[in-house]
C-alpha cells in the first residue's frame, strides 16, 4: 500500500536513475560532489549496480554513506575483468558471489547487473554462451527466492536474453539500455518487463524503440559513467533529464509527465526505494552495516540505530530504552515514571511519577533539553 500511495503521488518525486555504476573508479575523486549535484538537479533516487564480486563492498559502502539517495543491487555481470582484457563470466565467478549476495539480501533493492553479452570479443567459443546462461539462471532463481527485481544487461543478445528470462520464469525485470530490435523488446513488454533509457539515446538509432515501448514500461537510467550524451565523456546521474526530454519529444508528451510516470514505474519495480522518500515501515530494516548494526528499523519498539559495539541509541516508542551506552548505562528510559537517567552503578539521576520528565545537562557549553511524555515519539 505504501509504494502504491507514493506511486500515485510521484509528481512530488524527482528523477530516479534505475541503473548506475557510481562505484566505478572514475567517481573516486568527486563522488560527494556528483551526489550533491544529482540532488540539486532533481534526482531523488539512484540504483547502484556492480560488475562483479570485487565491486560488492564498494557498492555497499557508498550506498551506506549516501543512503538518503543511493540503493544497492548486487549481481554478477556476464562480462568480467580479465588479467589483460575483458572475459566472459565463469561458474567460479558466480559460485564465489552467491553467498555474498545472500548475506546482504535484506538491504538490496534488486539483483544486478546480470544478463547475457554475446559480443564476439567476449564470447570466444559456444561454451561461453552456455555458461553465461547458467550464471543468469542462478541469479534469476535467487531473485525469485527473495522476491527482488532484476537489473538486466543484454548487449548483442536481446532476443536470447528475453527468451532465457521467459524460460526461467523471471519477473520484475528491467532491461537496461536495450540495443535489440523494437519487435523483440515488445516480447518483453508482453511479459511485463521494463526498459530503461540512458542519455546516449540522443546519439543512438533507437527512436523506434522509444516509440513502440509504452511509457508504462519505461524507466530512466544513466549507466554512469558510461552511455552519456557525448561519447567519451563521463556520464552522471544529473543527465537523467536528457533521457526524459528525448522520450517526451518522441512520444509528444510533457517532460513532467514522463518524469512522473517513469518515477512511478521505478517505485513499482523497486519497492524498497519507497523508504528513501517515506521512511521505513514498522519493524523493517532500512539499512544494515557489515557488523550487524541496524541503522534504521521500524517505529514500533524496534531498534532505530545500533552501533558496532552493540550500543543501542534509540529503541521504540512505547517506553523502551532510548539510549544505552557501551557500559550499559541507561540515559533515557521509559515514559511513565521509570528511570530517566541512570549511571553505571544504577543510581537514578532524575525520575518522575507522573509520566513526564525534564532533564537539563550542561557539558562543555552544550545544553541539552529533553522532554519525554507518556508516549515517546521517535
């Protein structure tokens, strides 16, 4: 229901980049600026995808650091980095990656980037295609198991990719930067697949694709740092408006309407993105770190923030502890006359009998005013 309400109110949202590689080394020096500019330019959410296992930790790290706008996918791309050149994915690649994907599945908005890539320089023998298909199948099965959407690559393999997805029973699919024929794309449309359009559309011969694919099956993407409007120039999420404007021109629509519909589509496909706009539902973890710490979870008594050492900073809204330090001392607890501030030895510093407590602490010229009524709001 929550995502449905947001989808219906998506005129209040900005652009959503459904496929982006912000963990790429090209963003190492200015990622903070890129993210800030994206927000300034009306981008509300960015789906970050890796190429392979070696990118996983970086994708998770930046998604944690910029968790108000980035949301991670994990998956194994059909093309991997070789010692000297790019190579086709192997079964060893996916066997190493699957446990890592499953470990972090609760914080993922999807599985990706996955798919097929049949370029001759990548697939140098028929067995490479068979292995790619098996790697895709394994990841589709994981997505189905955890009810996650998939972010799909299909370069030089549009028809085989859509055929494989149908064979594997894939659902909740976005075909990223699809380069196949419009008639093949329509096979995906009939399966309910989405197609994301990058800014490179302005220099590619894909106008027929944009014409034929219904707007209700379209999303926006940048694939940054690649697929920008200018070849050889680093792409950024701020360029989403270029895709939007191109679609609007081809379909004779207002750009605001294209943005509204594509944002709505994105929230339908990636329902976890709704947490970037509306907060999280009671009892659900919005983001977890690597040491088990929960950063945001629920508003009905669950942990709202936990640190690496196990200290609970905020819990619940029905009289539970609001702050616990490393040594177990309770700083704020209860809402009906329970201990308000306790030290290590259990002594009570301030406690009320009427359900309302006021505390004034001055430390290093910092004054903190705290008020807790019968029901603590967090």
